[in-house]
C-alpha cells in the first residue's frame, strides 16, 4: 500500500521541489521551490537547509522562513558567522521562529558540529544537542541527499487514517516500514515526504486518495 500511496499522491499533486531555498526578490528573501532538482547541494545550501530544519521545529515553515530571511539579511547565515554572533543578536534575529533562545543555542551547537563533520552520519547528528530523529533525517535527506525517510505528524496521521500503522506507532517503526517496502533513492523519499505534507495540509477525509486506497 505504501508504494501505491506514493504514486497516487504524486499523480494528484505533482513534483514538489523540496527543500525550499531563499532567493532575493523585491520584498526581500523568500522561499523558492525547485521541482525535479535533485542535484548535489553546495556547502552554503546545505547549511541553509539544516538551519531551516532546526528553525521549523515546533512552528510553521512561514515563521521559520522569516527567521532564515532575517539571518540572511544580517549576513550571518553561515557556520562561522553563527558561531561568532552574540547570543542576544542571534536570538533576536530568529525571534519569528519561536523558542528563539533554545534555537539560537541549537544553531550554534550545529554550526560548531558541522565544521568538524561536513558529511555527518545520522548517529553523529543525533548526538548534537537539539537534533532529534525528524530533524536529523530532514538534514540528511534534503541537504546531503542521503536516502532516508522523514516521519512527521502528517505522516503519522495519514498512515493511521489509512490503517497502515496504529495511531500511536513510533517514529522508528514507521521509518523502517516505509524504507523496507520502498527501498528507494533519495529522490523518491524526498518527494514522498513532501507530498504527504502537501496532501495533509490540503485534503481531509474523505478525499480522492483515501477513497482509492481504503
């Protein structure tokens, strides 16, 4: 059912082009998506994606984007600049993302870490303060193009609605289930996660995909 779900969502919504990157427009920096672009990320892009994965914890992407844009405008969206930034200045710049004091510390911890481990493993990421399963997998998948599936609240809810997993199923179990059935590359995992988020934000049961799969 998981492979069928992926194909149904792709057919319904089309390629998503995740993870978005900042581009400067007339009104400042805004996120831009790039469907079909699965090429290698630059060092700058990787760090921006990882910073975004931290900033979007417990908030919407809209708020995380505002915080990222503020860092970009201030010229401190890099490991070196974040490490040297004063805690108060960094917290103030990312206030829009909420939990700004904690996230400022998380950004500093990650910035120090990534300088020592430019191509981190999942285990190494999980050892960094403030980085859990979802954040680590988001970083690996979207920034480093590692074939790993990201599980979030949208995935848990959709899978439970379809009877694929129980409502209380844990992160690791869902991740293992998807990766065992799909055995896909980073492109498919990228699209699948992005499509689930898109679908769950737009559709509520009963919907086209639910009707086909139930």
